[in-house]
């Protein structure tokens, strides 16, 4: 064999070996490939996921949702009116370690546990005395025998109580041995209980009212979440590799309410109406004259029957749309003076025996004629004694041919519409104008003394505040700022509903008339108040519901002649330089008694004025030095 | 590389492993400092990771403590304002038989604010 032939033979052998190895490897890979495909098919078709296996591959993380802390509602001086804090519900798993003790066969362990439960019961009876120590022992051991895992200990305990309970025997050994179950839930706390509750409102699950409702978007805040992972020592920490959203607590609302004023008004009103079963409700508004800031708003009412207690059940200040009676005479007087029809309050009109065609006779005028022997009466005196005749006569005389002129005034005083307010739901007034179906030939006159027109108490208070403020009618408001951690985010400045409802001179004239009502008219109970008060009383009959009438044709009385009244006093103080406007109204159940604005409401106002005088810094007298004072070197 | 050379390399590798001079064969002494540096970096990384965990655990505990203080403060504040209202004070004084009442005249001050 030549060398050439030998090389060729080697090459062929070499190639055969490579072919064999390659073939072998390809077979191996092919077999592996088939196995993989079969394995994949098997997994897809029949493999069930074992959680333990999955758990080994899954990173130990969990999503933690942070609930924001609801913002506070604060009084004007920063005292909290509504705050949020968690309360805790306590339960007990009575079966803890029971099975493991049974399985271990050591009865002594169970005995030790039960002895500790007896010690626990003694401690529980001290802090939760609704059950004696024996009672608690019985509850726990019976629960253990019956396998109770959720024995109620107490709901809604605070943090301090929780910490005390956690230190009790057995519970201090941890949840695994003691079985204490703690469930926390955010709760809204109202430290002043019922005080101003209709204004502050409340939160009950999805139901909200008052400021809690209207400022919910500010108070609520924003939920946050973060992913947490477990560390080597078993602690849960934030997983920095995952996304998170920072929780944002709610903003605080600073209201215009003065807690002391609210307290005084609440108490004064209760003093007048609490003992009187014929009184259904009482309200009070105190408003700062220059700004329109509401300093107090009381809404006390009873339930359907007089036996129920007074409580802030409904916001009558905003929602009680009704005929306000004689307090509306000031509306008529202001319009007459502003239009120049009444030039001086001493201007007189004929008495006509208290009779205006188409209207009921005013018998008070007959008394006036008899007592004075006069056949004329001044506008001032008519206002002082609150004569319906005088105001019907004036309205018919000056606006009879152009009633729209008077109604234009009413609308300019914002008594014809529901203006924007911090708590929604302000009642819409009902005004019978010449162009509305309710208009009749007596509507103008009755409107002049407070019937045929229905408004809310807040409308009336705002109007009187306009007079106190020399013609500038301020918009009432309840919230002065939105804050976060004491920093003001947004401030709500006072604003006006009408920059000028009348000239300052007109306001002064009407103030003089209002002052006369207190000095010599229907509100003399306020004459000796510690600050001079100017205001007007109003007594109105209230239309009865069909049920209350019981078949009577008179809308204002039932078959036995019982009537519903509302008595109001509205005014401002001190009369010379008004600082506050005040309105108090008392509503009665149907009764045979009359409720005048000059009685209970005026008495409540007097108590409020006297107490505000004593605590408001504006009236604190300064010490004036008498005799020689030591002079400083510089002065010498 | 031929199959023959491959098996030769495997044989040398096993022999070097048996003799304990594998690292010298792969000239690891030349890269010793780099290897040590990598180890150092890994050690520092693990240490930092543990420290971060420790800090986060501590921060979590502090956060819980602050939250507890906040709750305690809120509850105390609520309890305080409840007893601080004028009518509550008046009622308490009356219950205790005190003659003290709310002021009827404003307090005299040196200078009104």
C-alpha cells in the first residue's frame, strides 16, 4: 500500500469515527428533545401546582395598604371638633394550645393554662365590670370547652385600655398562648358630643352630613400602598424594589365656630325650651357682623313626640323654609326708608280703626286709639308694637301700584333665592310675586308683615347682618381655611352677597327703630342686657300638616283650635357698633298656647348677650393708672 | 479541537485537580487581586443589604411607635377638650358643691389686645 493509499485510509477511518460520535451526540440530543417535549406536554396537560413548591420560588412579599387618617375639623381657635383615632375590638380565641396539650398527654399544662385564665378573669372584671371574675372565668372556660375561637371581650376600647389588657396574665404571653385577638378600626371622635353636631356632621360608613360631607374630599386624604418583604430575622420591611404610593392624610378644616359661643347658645336655648313640652325645637345663629363668619349655630329639636330629648336632629337653620312673621317688617321698613317713602320714623299715618280694605282688621290699633285718643300713628310706634295694620297700610300706599318695586328690594336682600353656603341644602325661599300663580290682592300687604313669603332663618339673619354692617350684606360662611399640620393651604376670605342693600343713613334709621323695639316695644326683656341690643321680634303661626289638622279647614289650626307657632328674636349687639348678629327661634308643637318672639327667644338672647359680654376680649376694660407713676430715665 | 485533544485536556484538568495546582495552571495567581476584589465587593454588598434591612426594620418600629404616640395624643386631646368646655366645668363645679360660677363681668386687663 502506497503512502498515498494509507493516508486516504486514515482519513476515511477518521471521518467514520467523527460520524459515529456526531451521530451518537445527535441521538442523545434528539432523545433529550423528545423528553423535554413530552415533559412540557405532561406539565400542560396534567401537572398541578404544588403551593409549597411555588412558595419556594416566589419572593416572600405582601401588599400593605395604608389608610389615610381623616383630617380634623377645628374650631376657630384650633380646638378640635372632630378627630380620628383608632378604636379596638377585643376578642379571644379560647382554644389556643388546647389541641397540642391534648396531643402531648400532659394534663398539667392544661391546668396551668386554666389557672392563668382565672387570673386573667380577675383582671378583666376590674376593667370590664359588666361581668364578675367568676363570670369571665365561666365565659372563657366554657368557650374553651365548646371550641369558641371568637369570644367577645369588649368593643371600641381605646389604646390605653388595649395596652392595659395586653399586660394581663395570659394575654402578656402573646396571641399564640393568650388567644387575644385585636381588631382595629378608625373611629371619628366628637369631643363636644352633641354641640354643633348638625354643622359638623358625622360619618357613618357611607353616610355623611354637615361639613363632614361637604368637605369630604379635603378631609378624606388618599390611600397609599407599599409592598413589604420579610427579612432574614422575620421582620417585615418595605420592598424598595417594588412600586409604592405614599399615603396622604386628610387636610384639616378650620371653621369659624367659637366653641364657647356655641356652648353658651346651646345652654341658653336649652334653659328656655328643655322643660317646656310644648316646644318642638329651638335654633340660634350668632354671626360676626363685619365678616359674616358664623360663630355659633344651634339646631335643637325633639322627635315626633314631646317626650323625646332635645338633640341636634336636623339643620333647621338651613332647611326650615317658612313664614317668618313680623321680623319681615324690617324688610318693608328698610325698603320704604331707602326709597324715600318714609322720610322720618316719626312720620304718621291715619289709624283708620286698624282697617285696610281687603285685609283683616288689626285690633291692636283699636287698643292704641283707646289708650292714646289719637287717630294717627307714627311709623316708629307701629314698628315698636309690631302693628300689621301699619305695614299693610304702608305697603299698599307706596307699593300698591308698583309691587314689583318692593319685590325687587326683597330679591336684592337675597331673600328670594338660596345662596351658596358651606353646607349644601340651604332651603329655597318661596316668594309670591305679581307674576306667580300664588299672587292675590292681599299678597303685598301680608308679605309686608311676614306672611306669603317663606325663607330660612339663615336668610333672615343675613339680612339683619346687612343692616348691622351699614348696608353691606356679608355672605355667611363656616369654613375659614384648609390646613395641613398647622400650615394654611387655602384661606377663605369674607365675601359679600350684596355690597349695598341700603345707604348707611338708611341702616342707621332702621337701627334706631330696632333699638326702639328693645327699649319700648315688644322686646323689652332685652332692655337691661349688658350690651345694647337692637332687634325685632316675630311671632308667626305655622301651617299645620294634613295629619296635624285632622280635618280642620283652617290651615293654621286643628279641630280643637291648637296652633303651631314660631317665635323669633333677631337683632345685633352692641347697637352702636354692632359686632355680632343673633337670631333665636323657638318652634312649638300644636298647642293652645302662644309663643311670642319677645318671650323665650328674647330671654335666650339676653342670656347669650350677657355671657358673651363677660368672655369676649372686645369688652374687657383696661386698667388706667391713677396717682403718680414712676417715670423712666428716658422720659425724664 | 480534535476529540483526542479534548480528552487530553480533560485528563490534564483532572490531573491538576488531583495535584492541587489547578489555579497555577490557569494562572490564577496573575488575577489574585482581582478575585479578592470581587470577593470584597460581594461581601460589602451583602453587608450593606443586611444593614439596609436592619435600618428598615428600625424605621418600621419607629413609625409604629410614632403612630402609637399620635393615637395617644389624639385620645388625650379629645379627653382634655371634653372636660375643658365651659358647661362641663360648670357642671363639675356644681357637682363638687363649689360656689364658683362663670364670670358675669369681663376680666380687667392691663392692655386690650
